[in-house]
C-alpha cells in the first residue's frame, strides 16, 4: 500500500514535526488537536518553520504554498476518515492513547494503518480498544525530536503486525527521506533503552552537584562529541515527557537506572518542563537556550 493521506493526532512538539515532514513529502495531511488555540499554535509552529526556510532560500514560495495547501487542521476525528495512515502523538499517558485509538479505529477505513509515536509504552497494550481486524495494521512509528532534523524512525512491530503493514511503513519513512530500523515492542525500543539511563544519570549528577549544569553539558559535548549535553537534551525533550518515560521503563524493568531522580519530579512539579515552558535546567526564549537556572 502506498501511503498518500496521513492523519496525525496531537500537534505538539512531535505531531507538528511529523505533519510538517509528511506535507513536505507530498502527502495530504490532517492534523487533529484538542482545541482551537492548541491547533492554531501547532499549525503556526509548522508555518513558521516553512517561512524561515523560505527566508533562508531553502524552499521557494511556490513550494511553501504547496505545503500549506496539503496541511489541514481539524478538531474532529471524523476528518481523518480517509487516511491511509494515522499517527497518534498525544502526551505519554496510556489513558489518553487508549481513548485516541478507540476513536481512530471507529473512523478509519479497513485498510488504514494505525501507529503510535509513544517513546516508552508497549504498542500491543493499545490492542484492547481496537477491532480484531485492525491488529495486523497496528504498529509503532517512533520519530525523534526535532522531527524535521532527525533522520531516524523506529518501526515497532507487535506479534500481530503483518508484512504489508511493515512494508507500507518502510516506504513511508523512505518517502520522508529518513532511515527506518525495526525495533522490538519492549519499552523504550532501541534508542531510549540506551539513552534514558544515560540522561537520568546526568540528572543525578546535577542533583548531587558533581559539576555545574553547564559543565556537565560541556563535558559530554566536548568529551564525547555529542551534539548537545544531556541536561540541554532533557530540556529539549521536555522534563514531563522524561518523567513519564522513566516511570514506564522503571515499572517495566524494575532496574534503578530507569528510576526518575527526585530533581526531575521537583522540576516538573514546579512547572519547569524545559524548552516548552520557557524554563527547565536552563531558561529558554523560544528556541534559544539562555543561562542555567538554580537547582
Ligand atoms: N518530546 C520528545 O522528544 C519525544 C520524542 C519521541 C516521541 N515522543 C512521544 O510523542 C508523544 C507526544 O509527545 P510531545 O513531546 O509531542 O508532547 P506535547 O505535549 O508537545 O504534544 C502533545 C499534544 O497532544 C495534544 N492532545 C492531547 N489530547 C488530544 C486529543 N484528544 N486530540 C488531539 N490532540 C490532543 C495536546 O494538546 C498537545 O498539543 C508522546 O507519546 C511522547 O512520548 C516525544
């Protein structure tokens, strides 16, 4: 199956990036949000990226207009009815994901593939709200942040996912100009299984004042050649998302390396969620990282 029409639920950090890439790749895209203002904010993020790309001469005005014409915002699941693929990108909460999947299963055609962008939940745990005929077409499609810049997508197969679905998803990932790896349906898949304990260790180092926030980041950037330090990256991912992911992985594996340190819970409770809230380990002005904040 050739995926032409794509539905995305959630136009936050990830959903907006997936919608942007799919529209750029020539797909017709319907993106569903929870209310008008969130939808407007998500669509503005995408059109802002295209405006900047045109300003830098990376795309033409004609291309930008074509991208905009292929991107449709909606508040109704029913508008996703004609999609070949639906990708769920709502917050990392099982209850929200189950509600979303139940709604999508009702409106999507029989041929449609249904995917979650979850970072840590087990994809097969979404099965109970789906009709049995959908199960061969259920999979994980795990993008990385920021979606337009990150070249990897993990395709997660459950025991029920069929070969046609995997082939369709591989074709879709290729069409977006990205590389796919096949990952097992276990919390964290491949990348987060390795990345999350490292990030949580860095948070513990900051909590124990091993070094300053800036120095921990500089050490890993210059000492290991990472493009950004682990505390900077945590702010970038979103500390609330990090906490949810750590909780799910700790519950699944029971290993202390997956346990969210208390500094993470304290920052989230204080509303310091990282870049998206303007403050985390650092102060942020939009995309711009400013000084480290006291812990
Ligand atoms: N942030 C990351 O670095 C990252 C990376 C890979 C995967 N993920 C995963 O992607 C998913 C989304 O994460 P995010 O960082 O984009 O979160 P986010 O909070 O930025 O965005 C989630 C969006 O979903 C919307 N939403 C909630 N309920 C909805 C509903 N019923 N209908 C439509 N929209 C609804 C919210 O309004 C919000 O805009 C999570 O499962 C997360 O684990 C995140």
